[in-house]
């Protein structure tokens, strides 16, 4: 079989991920970056068919010297492993060099979560912080709806930014979310979040199309949501830096602390694997241990 060029193989693989595997734009971007970086920085690289286990071990060592997070290292090598599986199945490669490369174990960092009191303070901020001169009068209602929906449903910031008016069902108190890999799921939300969304829609006159709008009445971006949250945190007493994802962490942890089933939480978060959700059980255990250490005479 004729050996195809490096560029053609990479382009075909990314097309395969997008079309056949329904890979997200972020996954495609990260994988393309990982492949290109290896080519540019690996000593003596000629072709993917010629790269051996030692080349990938050397590259792993170089990344570790840069003190990158283990999650970043594993993301790079997920791109390589997927690429070589593709080369074996579709391009006639005989041997996978990644089979003999061991990666460092995952870091077991526990997610940072807010207390219920801190979440309550955050949810009240939109109507307490003064508006800027350029902001429309409906912006506090929009921001309150965003925060209530984050904490009330546990969805990702990209999922929230992608919501349309038609995705919200006030009667059944649910939202339809387009998650990773283009998979839809239905998330229940509480009455406070539904009321906040309805109030925002009434004040802003939002009847169809994108649910959350910028002041120019265009779809609100995920980055704009993060900046909005940063602005409110500057006016709060909350000591930790809060991202939209920390509200997602808080959503999951508070559910488990109040007796929710782990598999139900997995479904609500849209996790493909239960092991991804299990980290939140460790958070609740750590909290119980801290209470025990403070309260028990023999702790």
C-alpha cells in the first residue's frame, strides 16, 4: 500500500472524528494541536509510520519538564492513541508504538465547590450590583436567570450558551441540552430557575431564537458568561474564584450530599462514564471527615 503524506493522514483522521465519531469542535482543535506539536518538536520526525515508542517517551519527558498538568499530558496522548488506532484500521499500519508507552497516573484533585450559603449569595448578586451605563435594563434579570439555570441544572457553559427559547419547557420544568458529541438530554430544573428565565424573557422581550442575548441582542458567548460571573464575584465575599464549572461541581455535590443516586447525577451531568461522576462522592466524604475532625473529641 502506498504511504500517504503526513498532512493527508492527519486531515483524514480529523474528518473521521468530525463525521463518523461526531467529535466536538474543541476535541478536533485539541487533537489537531497535539499532532502538529509532536511533529514540530519531536527530534528526527519523518512520518507517523516511522515514529517509535522511544520517540513518544522522549516527547512525554519533554512535556513533563514543562510541568504541564497530567490532564494535559493525557489529552495529548489520547490524540495520539486515537490517531494510531485509526492508522491501524484504515491506513495499513502494522504496529502501534503507543502500546509500550506508560503515562503518569491521573491527578486526584478534588473539585472546588461552594457552600449552599455561598451559592445563595451569588444568586442574589445580579439585583444588588449597580448596572453600567451601557447595560440594558433587562440585564440583571438575564444574569439572574443564567446563574439560577447553572445551579439548577448543572449544565456546561457551552451548553447554556447554545440554548434556544424552544429548549425550555416551563410547564414541565425542563431544558433540552445539546451535550458533548451532539447528544441531547433533558435536564429537570427547579421552579426558581424557571421563574427567573420567564422573568428575563418578559423583560427582554425574548420570544424565539437564542435564549440568552448580549446587549446587542446576539447570542451570548460562553466567554461572555464567564466574564459576567467574574464581575459579580468582585462584588461578593466569596473567597474562591468561581467559574461556571464550579457551579456545576456544586450542583453535583449538593445533590449527593442530600441523598441523590450517583447514576441519576451521572445522567443529569451528561457524563458518558460513571467513573467521571464518582469524584463527587469523594468530595462529600472529605466534607464529612472535616466535620468529624472538628466535632469529635477523639478525632
